C-alpha cells in the first residue's frame, strides 16, 4: 500500500488515505480490509472510517507508509490524542477532575471574604465548568445504555449521532434548570416583598415596641421575636432587621456583637420549622420532600429547644448581668413622610402575602413561586396606588423599581451557580455513588443528617441540601428529610460563615470569624445537639410523621 496524498498545506483541509485489500488474503500486518479515512492536517477527529478499529488499525496502516513522513507525523499526533483521551480524559479521571473543580469552587465560596471574590462569581464558574466537562465527555461519563429507550429512539429518528450528549443537554440540563428556576423565582418574589415592606417602614412598628434595658430581659425578647419573625419571613431578612434594631438599643460594641451572634442562632432556629423560613426548608418543600403542616408539627419543638437551652444557660452567666446603655440618636438624615396607616398596611399585606403562598399551593397545586409572584403583583399594585399621594422623594424611595435595586441579586446568582454544579454531579451519578458509600459506611441516616448539619457550618448549606436531595430518594415527610431540614437550618449557626444570617451579621457588624467561634459557637453547638435530642425524643414517643420512617 502507498500514500497517494500530497504533503498537506498549512491550514489545508488534510490528506486522504486509501487502503484496499482483498478479503481472501491476510497479510502478516493484519491490514484492515477497507479504509476511507480523512485526517485533517491541523488536527481533528477522523471524519470517515469504514471497518476500522481506532488506533490499532491506524498503527497497521502506519506500518505500510514507508515513504510518507507527513503521514507518520499525523498518525503519531492522533496516537497521542487517543492515549490522552482514554487515560486522562477517561471516565474515572474525568469524574475526579470535575469533583476537583467542584471542591475548588467550594473553597473559594468559603474563603469569599479572604480572597475578596464574591461567592456568586465562584459558584457561577463552578456550575458552568462542571456541566461543560460533563457534556463534552458524554460518553463515557454518561453511557447510552442509561438513556431511556423512548429518548434514544426519538434522537436516532432525528439523526442525532451522540445520543448520550443529546440526553444530557436536552433532558438533564433543562430538567435541572427548570427546578432551579422554581427556587430562584420564589426567592426573588419573597425578597422583593420583604424589601417593599421595609421600604415603607412596616417593621419599625414591631421593633419600636422593644424598650427593655436589662440584658437578660432584652436577650429573651430579641431572641424570641427573632425566632418567630424568621419563621414568617426568612432568617436572612430577619437578621438584617434585628441588627438594625440592636444598633438603636445597644451602645457597647462588644455587647452588641454578642447579641448579634444570638440573633443568628435565633433566626436559624426559627427558620427551620417553616417552609418559608429558610432557603433549605424551601428547597425541600419545593422538591416535595416535606409538607407545610408536617414540618411545623415535627420541627417546632426541637427548634424551640435549640434556642431555649442556650438562653437558659446564658441567663445564668456573669456576662449577662447589668443594664444596657442606649446609643445617642443621630440627626440629619431624611425622614420619609409616611403615615402610621401606611406602615400598618404594608406590614399586614406583606405578612399576609408570604403566608398565603402555602395556601395557594395547597388549593391550586401550582408551584410555590406562582403564588409568590401573584402576591408580589398585588403588593406592587397597592404600592403604586398608595404612592400617588407621596411627595417625590418618598415616592422614589418606596417605589417597587427602587426596591428592586435593593434585592440581593448576588445571592440569587449564587443559588443558580451552586445548584447547577450540584445538578451536574447528580446527572453524572456521583452523588448516587456517594449515597451508596454513606449507606455502607454510615449505617444510620440520622448520623448522616447530623454530619451534614455540622458540615454546613463550614460549607454553605444550600449545596449540601441540594446534594442530599439528589442522593436520597425517601418518601415525602420521611424522618430523614425532617432531621435534614433541622440540621441544615441550625447547624450553620456554629460558625459565622455557615449561614446566610451569619454572613449578613458578619458584613453588617464586621464580626471577626475567630471572635464568633470563641464567644458564640459553644452556645450554638449546645442548642444544636439539644434540638437533635428533642427531635429524637419526640420521634420515639410519638412515632414518625405521615411519611413514615426509614
């Protein structure tokens, strides 16, 4: 056999190898019977090869190309590419590479304030890279045998060559994107409603009622108010509101920082027992893992214990003795011209709007974000009608368009990026394999939930819960889901970076990481394990909820 192709020109399309051999004779070299292969000179994959066996057949061809140096160079190049793709880019190593990228992204999220890069940026990059590497390498990361027969038939009917890749994009990616959109739209609506109430100073009607000066008395009032407000709103917004209140009540910085730490514990404990109080319980609710009434019934008692035990212990400590000194009032900023009925109206409508979402879902069976968007639309109309009587400055400060600028879009984008990354690991089967390993290594799912809660103090609880949802397939209202909701919601209090409430307090009051660990973490751990004990006791006495145990 000889090479009939001329030397390739720079940037040219390539050269053509033709090899024909009679089937009645078998040469020692084992040449392939028929080859019509086109090899691009600048690199690329083989465009057409009949009756070939990848590198083996090309090696046999190369053995007969004695007089063509260019052919030898190109074939050596393709040997190198083939070896690279089957070793480093093989399925096991590619999974390790994606997991490494995921871990680096996690590290960047954890060290957000150290590296001065917003965690949303790290999450977005991580999510896109994980999906890109997964899709580009299907197969081998997703074998065609795992693609449903109906999808494979439709894809082949449409002339799709890489069915696995087509399935990863048109089914897995779009499926995960739709589920992420449910959560993001819900959060955007809720955050806008809360900001709208705050813009109309609705929360001031509540915070202005707190007049206590005794440390212990104020601690109990602030903690329980935070606990119940967080259950109705969310722990992030409640923390922001309460820290604003503490600035008006406590002049001493050290004391105020300690109260801010207890506010974080209270907000996370309060948000754990309702489906709208914490983003993790919201995720579990939207994914049909927990029910609205069931989570309140199962987690209210342990959430109360989570806060009650630290408060009792703190009340007996020497630090809480004495009276508080109020800070001096600072004049000079513009006061909004709002009547008391304006504040009352928006506080009532805002709380009613948030509480109506579970009711809307129960009666219509539509996704929760639909009810939240409806509530936002109604509140928006009321704001426009009432705002017609405001002066220009007040109208511009309380209008929805102004409020939308205050919504934390970086938090929304963070959820998008990290949930995309977790979705990629789920589609790859990595999380399923991890679940099997945990089942074999850690026999108790209660311990798994407890560990996830503690890890959420270091790693953001959103991706942890998202991973748990992908890993386990227990029925709705199962004991595991309930304990996971509690642990993921309250475990983040153990470190200042472990929850959205903690990060908000850290940013508003510039709380030092190690100061929080020394002063607040022991009380958070005490409440965390006390709540777990309360849940176990309740479960033992009353039995599992409607979903059953495991």
